[in-house]
C-alpha cells in the first residue's frame, strides 16, 4: 500500500488526537465503525454557547487512511456551526487525502463520525 | 551503525551465505558441463559435483544419498510427493489426510487431488498449533493412502509430532510425507530413525539459492511415487530436466554449513529470540501464537491487541517482518494459520511474525524492540478500543454501529 504524502503527514503527526471528558460542557461524541470491519472512529466536538464547534478530538483504530481521515475532519469542523459541519462530504475528504478507491470507505466513515457527533450533541441538548 | 530496514523475515527467505555463493560461481562459468553428459570430462566433473552435493544434503538429514531427488524447490517436492504417492496408490485407496495449518504448497496440491476425485481430511490443530494425535487417529480410514504433515510451521514455527504420526502411518502401511522446508538447519533430522517416507527440502530457507530443492524418497522400505515431470529420465526417472549444477552445488554447500554450524548457531539464535520476546513483553495485551516449547528457535509470532494490522505495519516500517494481515500479502483473508488456532480476524490482522537468522545481531533485536514499543504505544494512544479496554469496558458487549 502506498500512501499519499498528506495521509503520511496526518499519520505521522495526527491533529487533535485525544479525548475530551464526556461531562465537559458542550462536548458530544460520535463513535462509528466496528472492530471486525477493521476501523472504529471516535470523534468528539466541543460546541460553544454560540453553536459553533470550538474544538475537536479524535481517536481511531484503523489503517493509515482511517487515521488521516479522522485527523483531517477534526481540523475541518473547527469554527463551523453544526449545520455547516454536516456539509462536509466524504468525497472532499477523499480528494484532499488522495485516497485510493480501496480506501474510500475511510472517508465515508469520517463523514459518518461527524454526523454521529452532531446527532449526539443535538440529542443531549434537546434539539432535533 | 544499524542498516535499516532490519531483516527479521528469515522464514520468507534467507540471504545466500557468502561461502555458498563462492562455491557456486565456478559451476556457472568454468565448469559449465551438463551432469548428464557421459562422453567427456565436462560432464563427468559436473556429475561429480552434483553427487557430492547429494551427499551433503543427505548428511544433514541422516539419509542415504541415493534417497535424494533434486527438484526446483519445496513446492515442487510437495507436489511430487503427494501427487506422486496418491496416484501410485490410487488402486488401494483415494483418501488423504493433511492439516489446516500446512503450507499452501501442500494444501493446494491436496485440493487439486480432490478435484481429481480423491477425498481429503484437513485436521484441526489445538490452540497451541499442534496436532492432537487422537484427532489424527480418528481421521484414519481403511482407504487412507497418504498423510502429509509439516515438520516446522512457516508462520508460528511449531514442531509437529512427526515421529509419533510416522509410527502410526508405518503400522497401517500409509505413505507419510513431511514438508521440512522450514526445519533444515533448525531441528535435528535423522531419517535413518524417523518413520518418514517422503520429505521435502528447500535450499533458500537455509542460506542456499532460490530455485533448488530436494525430495527424500525412502529406499527401505521403499516409498513408491509416480513422476510428475517427464522427459530425459533424470533422477531415476522421478524428475526429468537438466540438473542445474551451480544451484545444486549451492544447496549442498548450504546444507554442509548448516550441519557444521547448527550446534553453535541454534543457541545463539534462541537467545536472540528470547531477548526479543523479553523486550516486547513489557507491552501490555500481547499474545504469543503457537507453542513455545515445541518450536524452532528462530520464530516468534505475536498478536498486539487493540491496534489495527495495516497501521501497525506502517508504524514498524523500519523492520522487515511478515504480518498476519491481508494488507501485506496478495490475499484478502487474514492468516488461515492463525485462524486455525482460534484467533479472531482482528487479532490475526494485528499479528507479526518475526523470524531471526544467521546474520541477526543483538543491536538489531534491540532496535526492533524499540520500534515496536514506540509503534504500538503510539497506535494505542490513538485507539478508541484501547481507551475503552483501559476503562474496563468489555468490547464484546459493545453494540457497534454497522457500516
């Protein structure tokens, strides 16, 4: 498997790796994937009072492309409202990281992780 | 100064020992004769070299030189032995027994015979990779003609109870074939005593060149096989084709060296392997695959839980090893050998085979330990599974979002 330089960069220097405490104000968590499928992504967002995502964290069990996809979305969701974050599509992630066809599912999973985190936030805060 | 990447994949292949390469060269340039040429000195000297090599190979395994047939490698030897014996005895019976953890050269050969109408039993192994003799006995049928069991496993290095299996086969008049490609120079083999009828060898796993191997065919009691390659009637009609003198000389020299150096080399390699295991034992949640007592000293196969196989290979790219994962091999399935031990797919994918050899140094092993500690540590810091496991969550109880 040969990786693009961008994948390698995210793999070597993951952005925003780690976890927020679940109890922290404004934190929501999305966990997608399954160990048996070879990838599990956990994406956390921290939403400010103004509804803007102030910060994000990820942890990923998966191949280099899965790690890079989740690292990338933590950068992309920052500064966006929840609705704006939901406009991030897997095709953009795949294009940015130059993912080969067999690794497209990693970008799909990253998009799913954003949706799961946003859903979690809305559920916690009684939004629809 | 360490040269990177560090080669810890000696079970894939070994470098040709410099002494072996030296011995081979004259047989390519100066002494190029065809060993089958009976009418001049070019042929005679080549034939003498081939016969000397035959003695050297026979000496390592306690055989008579007349029991050694040259082939292109262990894959061909396995094909010749299993197809040759199954075809020869097909009037007597058409049932074969082998093991799920055998090399593909054996498994695919047996599969091919199944397509021809033979029946086959593929034995399960125990969790430690070894055959249970009771399971083996229960699989025997009146029409069983050939049993094939490897001596040392290529992935997990375990040594099967060949002597016991052979004794049972001998008692029942069943042909017993053993793939010993991963065993020469690593285990004492004495065919004068072992109840084995056919045994496959390879040169390139024992510091010889690729493209040459041998099949041992017992004389007393005589093992009968049918040739698979026909032509000039070389090798007593069992394997036609002009003999590659330089390759044969290389295999002979490699096996001579193995015989001479084994006593010193095995304890040294075992100490390095144990040092490697001790070094990575400080990493949490690892499992060693395969029995440690019945095992060649060169092999260590370890699973690293909570890290994914492909990223693990990325993290340890400074060491050349084999993985139980699909991503580094042509197939999409995780290792069938590890799965036969009962490992689930995830653990099989995050497994690594380390195989050490003649030129492995302590510095290399120490560096490999560092690389592994750092790599596994980094990936676990990134792993949500590790985080959950540390928090005491049983991952089997988690409802995963399917995708």
